[in-house]
C-alpha cells in the first residue's frame, strides 16, 4: 500500500513539473561581462601563492528551463578568459588562459518589484583552448603560447608554459532581471581541480594551481 501511494505521489509530482515546464517554456539569454581572475594554490615549495588578479571577460548564452515554480535549471556555454600575474624578483609574468566553459546552474527566480531577484549556484566544466604567457624584466620581454597537456615530459623545454586543459569548479551568483528581460548579476567561481600538469622535469615540486575569481555580467533574456 505504501509503495502504491509513493508511486502515485511521484507520478503526480513528475506530471506537475512537466506541465509547468510546458506552460512556461524555456527562456534563452545572451550575456557578457568582465572577469577578475587569479590562480591560487601552492608554489613549488608548498607555500601559499601570492599572485595578482588580472582583468578578463566572458561572453556567451544560456537557457532557463523551468523545473518548479520559481526554480530553474540553467545550462550555458561561455567563452571566458582567466589567469594571473606574478612577480619573482625582477621578473613579472602574466598568464592569460582562454576557456570554453559549460556552467550547469540551478536558479531561484523570485518576483521582486517589477522584475525578479536571481540567486543561482552549480558546477562548471571548462576546457582550455588557447593562452599566452608573457615574462618581463627591465627592457627584456619574452612571450609564448601556452601548451595544454596533462603531463610534461623530462625532455620538454623549460622555456614553455604548460597547463592542463580541463578545469572543474563551482559557481555562485546573484542578480536582478527586469520585466523587459534585461538582467545583471555578480558572479563568483572557485576552481576545484588542479590545472598544472604533472611535471616529470621537477618530480619533487608541490606546485598546485586553481582558477578563482569573480565577475559582473550584463545580459538580455527573451
């Protein structure tokens, strides 16, 4: 009897959710904005990094899929730039990383005034597609493309910069959407995956790099 009641309740819940989704339908959005990014973690000796933020940007699209009144699943696709700046003695190094990023957020969208308050969170998966490393000291400057790889071999040159292509972490954001569809939000990200590859040239090092940062987005939903 309990099994039958539970089955009926689940069927009613799924039916209500499906009906709600059909009634309201998905809403597509375009957005872009500025990133303030850093690389946090530990250096080769195991000490905490003290890098400086760099300014980047993001641009892309997402879709809000209703799952219950005022609650939505919001997958998206972004092009996002990240990285950091670090100074060691007379040398300043700047790392610019570009990712294709898939955020998978759950969003609360509640009526407030003439629009909606937005609160969201969820995981993201990013994949590095290109990047630049620039090293400057006095009048000397050296710039190279970043190579994305999971392992650095013993014979690979020390003059190149390597990162893992895969990045995984968490998102959280809050914002406001106007009745017209225009919205803005404050975003924060915490990388959970080490993005520096295994380096067989320096087997004893404790280097650990993770993307972190925050940003501002402006977009339009239709």
